[in-house]
């Protein structure tokens, strides 16, 4: 897992660079329940996941993101916001 300095967080909020990419993602909930979704975009400290309405704000989850031929990236995160189309997960 990586950590981002406060300075980088401030710069990222100002720039808010997001990579629009649809990748398969497995969400692992407490107790090991796995759910399959797709990302809408990725950024330095998070991801937006489509149609993940089973998740709840504040829920701690694991993400296994398939990055094509580069392999799988595993990260931990927390659901930070929900809207009608997507779920925001941040570190």
C-alpha cells in the first residue's frame, strides 16, 4: 500500500486528474464476500466504481483491479461517497 503526503493531496485536489478507464474490479467486503464491478475512473488516491449500490458510505473494502496485461493491483480503501451511478472509494 502507498501513502500520499498532505502536499500531494492538496495538489491533487486542485488538479483532480482522473483517468477514465473501465477495468474489471473485484470488491472484497468484510467476511470475504466478493462482488464484481467495473471502474469508471482511477486517480491517485481512489477509484469510481459503477453500479456498486450494495456498498455503504464508510465501509472498508479491498479492491482487486485488473489492469490488462499489467496484472492485478490489490488495495484497501473506504467508500467515501455514493451517487445514482457510481461509488467513490478513497484511500
